[in-house]
C-alpha cells in the first residue's frame, strides 16, 4: 500500500526540487566584488544610470546611504547581505524607477550595480509605479513589541546589518513597555457601574485633565490593542486628584481672576387680569 503524502510533504519536496533546479541553472553574480543574489539583466556602472526627474523623495541623507552600504556590502570582516534587489530602469525613459537610494550609495563609491530593465506602456504608468514604490512601504504598521523581541535576540553586528542602530533597540524596548491595566474580573459585593461624562473643548484642557485624573495608556484584557484608558474607577481618580491637588489649586485661581458674568434677574410671568 502506497502511503499518501501530506500537502506539507508535497510542498517541501517541490521546494527542494525547485531550489536544486534554480541553483543548477543560475550562478551568483558579482558587482564590484559584492555578491548579487537577485535577478538582473546587466551589471552596469552606477555612474551611467539616470535618476527619474519625478522621484518625489527630495533627498537621501548620508545616514541613510551609510546604512545602505553597511547592509549591502558589510564592513571589515563582517559580510553584508549582498544585492537582494536590482536597480529597476525603465526601457521607456531610460531612468531609474526603483532603487534610487541604493543607486546613490553605489554611485558615491564608484561601484557597479545590478540592473533590471522593465517595460512601461506609457509615461503615466511609469510615474504611477515610481510613486507607488515610494508610498506603499510607508503605509505598513510595525509591531514594535515583536520587532524589539527580534532585535534583542541578535548581536550588534546583525542588528546593524538589518538596517538598525543598537541605540534604536533600547528605544523600542522602552516604548513597548506599557502598563497592563487592572480590570475587575470577579464581581464584588454590591457592585454597580455608572458614569459621569466630563468633556474638554481644546487640546490644552484635555492634557490638563489627563494629568489631573491620572489617565494613562492601558492594555485591554479582552484584546491585544493598547489605548488611552478613558474610563477610570472613582478611587483611582480621587487618588490622582489628591496627588495633583497643587495643579488643581493653580487652575482654580486662574478661573477666580476671570470676569464673572452678571447674574440675570428672574422674570416672573404676570398674573392674568380677572
């Protein structure tokens, strides 16, 4: 009886076969001594390529170019990751569409770069792809806690080869620490909930109210999200008021000096004539 393979076993065998075929058909190239692992059409001098005039990124600061160089080429005995993305050049305009930062880094060093040529049907399509390449990566939301955990498991050399600086890890760890928040899970004797709504009319008042009542970021016990704990128990609010009573006195004095509105006299309805 022939044992039927699971979908995972079949996928693993297919991946292994594809990897063997890929390695047999393709050789790893080099650009100025740096391994090229990505697909490319030619290895060309960075100096000979043209940036796109519609590239919306105003500049690539030296700090960014230094990190590009470190990630791709490495430093000293520490090898970089090599070229994992080609510089994409349009066959329509002959300008760079993707990879302006890496191209600038290689150009300042006088290096050669892997180039992939792509066809565009119109200038409008070319411009759309250029702008989308700049915009879409910035829309991703980073899981800071997960990123901090990953980086904390790496050495300083691996952190820098990931595009980060060791100091950024410390800030990530600091930002990812959030008060858990306390929530009553079991009912208490005579437990009942009600509320009073206090609203502010400008940002300054809201910041003052947060400080006064001890409003802070909290993590929900039902969900993984973290947000501002706008519903707080009375005992905690009273404790915060006592701790911040000096701020309350200062705010009260400011209101005492404000001009009071004159009290309006009461108007009584006249009695009907008999």
